[in-house]
C-alpha cells in the first residue's frame, strides 16, 4: 500500500502542471510587452480539465500578472479585434437541460452584445475544434466570421397525434418540418469530430445585428479555418473536398482540400492549383495584405509528411514555392545544421516580421521542434537559436512588431512562455542575436537534476533516439514507440512520461523509418513495410547500446505505437517483461471495415487506396494485411499484456484490442483489459489517471522491480 501511495502521489505531482493552449500579444513596444494566454489544467478532485486565462506585463527584464488567472472553462473559442478594442467569446451555458451557445462581444470593460444563437436558429452549433474552428474579426472590427454546423430541417414521424387546439397553429409553425427523416444517417468527420457533418461559413455584423450564412460555396466543399481578406469584403478559407466517403480528419494531414476565397456578395474563387489533388493548411496574409501563404502537399498517401510553403501574390494570384520538399543545410554560427523540411505544425495567425516578407514558424526537426524565420522573397531559412539544435521544443504562437511569444518545454521541464525580441540593424535582421525573456513561471519536476535527456544519432546518422531517465542508474526501461506511424517522438513535456520517470523508470523513444521531422524520403521509406522496418529499427536501436538492452525492458505504445509493441512482443518474445498497449492496431483486415480511416490501412500496406474497394476482391491486399498484423505472431507472445481501450474510439475501435485479448488468453498469456468511456487518446482525467497508474503497477509487478526514485 505504501508503494501505491507513492505512485498516486507521483501522478498528482506530474498532472498538476498547466498546459498552454494559446497566447496573444495585446500591446508591445521596444520597452515592454503585454501578453494574454489561455491554459488548461487537470483538476483531479473534480475529475475535470479546466481552462483559464491570464495577462502578463513584461519590460523584457521582469514580468508581472496584470490580471489574475480566470476560469473560462465554458468558453469554446474567443478572439480580440485588431486594435483590441473588442473581444468576442463563444460561450456554452446549460439551460433547462439544454446546452445553449451565446456569441458575446465585450468592449469598454462591459458586455455590449450578446447573441443567443440557439434562439436565433440561423445555424447549428459553432465549431471550436482545431480542424475547422474559426473566430475572426474583420479588419474594420464590425464583423465576426466563424464556422458552424448547417441548419437542417426538423423531422418527425409520419404519424404523430397532436393536441387538437394546437393543430392549426402547428400547421403554420412547422411548415419546414419534414416527416420520416428523423433516422436518416449522415457522414461526419470521424474521431473526435462526431456530429460535425456540414460546416458553413457565418458572418455576424455587430452594427446591424445580423447573422448570415455565406452562400455559393460548392456542395462538395466543406469550409474550415477562415481568415478575412485584407479589404474586409470577404474571406479566404480552407475547403475540404468531399469524396464518396468522408475520412476521419483529426491526426490526418493528407485530406483533399483547397484554398478558396469568397466575398460577402458570394463571389467564389479557388486559389490553390488545379493541376493536382492537394492537401493545404493554414492560409496567412502578410501585414499589408499583398501576399498570402499556406502549406501544401499532395493529398492521399501517408497521413503526415513534408509540406511546401506556398506564396500567392494577392494582386495577380500568381503562385510560387518558397520552401520545397528537399532537405537543406543551414549555416548557424559557422556550423552546419540540417533542415529536414516543413511539417504539419500550425502557422500562427500573426506570423510576420515588420519587413513584411519574413514569416516566423515552427516545425518538428529530428526529435525537437525548431523555430525558423523564412524570407519569402530570397527564400532564405534562418534558424532561431532559442535553444540548442535538436534539444527541447520551441513553438512560436504570436508575432507582433518584431516580438515573438514562444512556448518552450522539454521532457524534464514543464512548458514556459517567453517573449523574444528579434534585433535588427538598418539593413537586416540579426537572427543570431535575439533577446529571450520569460513571461510565465518556471516549473521544475521534483529532483529534476537527477534525470537526464539524451538525444542520439543512433539510426542512419540522424537524430533518431531520445533517452530520458535517472542518471547512472540501471532501472527498468520503457520502450515507447510513437503512433502515426508518420508522427515523431519529441523532447517536449508530457505528464504521462514524467510520471513513469518520477516513479523510477527510464524511457527510450525511437524515431524509426516513417517518422516525421527527418525528411520526406524518411517518411516514405515505411510505406508497404509496416510491421517490418519500424519494428526492426526499434530493435536495432535498442541493441546498439548495451546500457539500454541489458536492463529489464517493458513496452508501452498507443495506436500505431500499440501496433508496434504488440509486434515486438510477438517477434521477440523473450526480450520484454511486460506490455501495455493503448488502443492498439492488432488486425489490419478487421480494422479496414471498422475504422474512420480505412485509407490508412491500404496506404501503409503499400497499395493505392483509390484502387481498393473491398478486400473480398483484393486477395493480394488481404494477404499483405494479414502478414503485417501483430496477431500473426500472437502464439509466440510470452509477456503479460495490459490493454487500455476506449469504447468511443472511432480511429482504432475497441474490437481490435478485444480480439487480441481473446487470442492471448487462448494461448495462455496473462492479459487484462481496461475499458474506458473515452475516445482514441484516453485523455479524460478519469481515464488518464486510472490507465497510467494501472500500467505502472503492471510494469512493476511483471518486471519484478523494486523501484528506486
């Protein structure tokens, strides 16, 4: 019991740190800056995640809070106008067992407008997710653009008896009610986007108090992430193009999409290229509105890969490539630094320096996130030395008047906000000379000085491994492959990983072939080789260092990481003491018909998704999927296996883990299933706490370890 108390205490410590959601510069000059930030934090006593906002003032030496942290958990999304005169909020309020949405406008320290969107009934719920969510003020600060669900006609049974006194009135009031449509099923956008079926672009005019749905967007285009045009007469947005089946969007940076413009009068124009089917992201205008940039790659293929940075001359609509797919070598303080391309990291809404040609953005690079300044005219790329290359993660969140707000963290240090001044001469910016100033508390994990984070060029002469754990200690080692597979393990703070290290484990991350942040070619090496190249890379990395391989080894992974740990326990059955798999992919054949991303299965197996309709008519594909699946080797597994499953998971449905559990039991392997009322990441407070503590107890029990912190 004493050990359990220590484990629970460690979870409470590592779960307490707030996590940044957004930050915006309200005012800045050469002498000072004011920054508004939004954070989330777990509250274990309430089994909930709260959201809070705070504002700080800094003179680039010291900072102070100008407003105390304020709980804004019922705010969905918010935005300041350009001058910060106005502030708008979409708020959800429970009223008579109904969740209602309100659009609020604040100014002069008071609420000046409040629109009851449920009562007005112009559209459905407003979207606030990362894929579609938009809340943008027009340049003249009179209009607000956002994305919402399209209003659909009400339906009722073909026969429904009504009170006689109201029958005549109902005939008038329910003229738009359609009988017999109440059970019609419609495709939504999948995992964590359930019920989001037909988004529409909406504009609220606060001068006339009108709310209008913009028209003339083609029926096969779903609008997302919109921004106003420089003249305020229209918007530019991403449009997801609808095919015969909507594939899940979240975690998938390969969906067919376009960049389009739409005026308030209804003039529609496609801006991105017509020559190929593309995936596009994050349209951003420069300061004077002469240039529009976005990220772009071919649609389909791996769910994440390299993007180009595209520039569009707003006057001529001429398109050019600023950053291509090819790797580059940058010169940083007389040393060479590889640049592995751009990936699906969001570009801030404000991201331009005052010269109006240099954009600042962040992107994964070899186990870290680096921040770069890119000259869109000369196409030069400059590394910003906020931290040591290939160590820690630094993401830019806002840029104003040559001041950046960045968020920095590492595996061994919770995140912190910084205000960073980019210094310049009359001729050019000096990107090697920047002023870095903290504007939020610096948190430290208990005994953090006793732990080490080591990056290694273990595979293919690339920064492919990260070790995090106690110094000079042969404690048990968790092999923790990332999911995707086209994502990457990064040196940024994660409370789940910190928890395991705090209770006495070390953790090893391997960016195997297929990982992002190491070049387009590196991503594509894995296509057709899942269950082979990725598994071998993890094994070879582990064997390359006896300080790793000679320890007691356990496995933890989720999604494709779960696919890998179940593969590893089957292919190397005597090597690992225990396994913990979170929503693992275990059988590609059955997953094809149950996931919201069947294209993932076909693409990763090495086939063209557009050419495969049914596995029944594709014998070669069927055999390949069987050969790639972890369940192929389940009869060899020896390690006790804990399966953490989400019953609402649409990406890797729980039947994947349950079928694997039954196979394990059939072959006499110790196994246990924990089923949570949650979706793919198991991110609710209840699921997170229970799954991690149970995983820790599982590892301790079956590695026969008496852990020392």
